[in-house]
C-alpha cells in the first residue's frame, strides 16, 4: 500500500472474529505504520514502522509479551515491587503501549505515563487498539526528555526507556545528564530500565553501561549471549537503581525464557565495559543503525 493511504482493520473493538483481519496502515511521523494481525491469536498484532517490527500486543491477553526484549522488561516490572502492588510507571517511547498494558493487567490500579513524540502514531494506535479507560494510562505526545522533565521529583517506581527513531536511540537520551533527570524522577528505591540496541564492536553498549554506572549505585544487563559476544546486532536491557537489584530471580527468569538470556553484573559487567567512558550531552551520539538484514 502506498504511503499516504490508510486502511482500517476491524479489530480494535473485537470485530472480525473467526477470520484474520486485514492489516491497518497509516502514515505517521516515523514512516509508514502497520498493525499486522497475528494468525495464532485473534486480537494480537505486531506494530511495524517502515517494515521494521517495533512491538507486539495481544488485546485479549496483555500479559503475553511476544518479543524477547519486551519479556525482559516484563520481568523487571514483575520484580519492581511485591506482586500485585500498583506502580507509578513512566514509559519513554510508546509503540503499541505494550508494556503499559502489561503493567495495567498484572498490577491493577497502577498509574502510568507514556511519552511518545510521534503524535500520528499515538492517534493510530489508540484508534485501532484502544486503551481501556480504566487502566489509568496517560499518553503525552512530546519528546521523551521533555516529557520526563514534567514528571514530579520522586514520582516514579519504574521508568522504562524504549525510544528509537529510524532504528536509533536519539543522542540526547544516552547521556549522564539524561540519566540525572531519570534519577530525579524516581522515588528512592525506584528502578530504570532501557532497551539498548548495538552490534559489534559493542562500543555503544559499553558506553551506556559506563554512563549508567556513573549515575546509579547498581547496574545489570540482560542480553542474548550472542549479542554480548559481539556475534550479532541485538537488544540488551539495562537495569539500574540505587538499591540492591533482584539478580537471582531476574537471572532465573531470563534463563528460562523461550530465547534464554544472560544477566551480567558486578565485576563481570565492569570487565565487559572495559575502559568505556560515560557519555555526556556534549559528546552524545545516536545508537548505531541496525544492519539492513537484521529484520530479515
């Protein structure tokens, strides 16, 4: 379908059961957005931007996370507080609101803010895959750092950063100064989790670990061992806080995932980081562009 057209899919309100609905397509600021139906689940969809998978959501079961990096975020959300306790959560990057829906389903009465700069994308997802009004999810269409600046001091139990434009994390979301704003918005004991995409030689990933270590007392990383060995481009999830991290349970969950991952922390993570220096606003650069074949 040519860019500039919009094809509605009758799935957001539960129509089309018994047959696979047609994809919904619309131009947004980030390119051409598509919501592609999952053939195995009647109301599950993958969000693509210019053909690149961004997120997956199941309206019938928001607690089912289809992408491996989203499951790692899910583990972190599960361990952010005792089971069932509501959270104050901030999501930098909206996508299909997958993680916000997950927290609403697993921790009812949570209060959440989603910050997504692409206003047409927000409108498209909200139209096709409506949020439940009772889920207490507020969406702001603004830059992630500008939106974070509006979060009150000490408000958030959990801040999740999953921000990409053209497959790259913007430079101003990679610095010590940015993480200082994250730390300001977190309550004492709150946690920060970020999706970091990189490939060999992993210079960006190492620098992001060094940056988090410069701001937070405790840092760990969850990733596919092949990514950590520099064998392929992929996603790593960084977790940081000023308290002891739930390493044992996070390691157990990561190892038992359909795509098992390794959790690095302590001396091993320091050794992995090597001599990488923390990133400042003055020297910040976007994350590397993914190779052309990474989504094949």
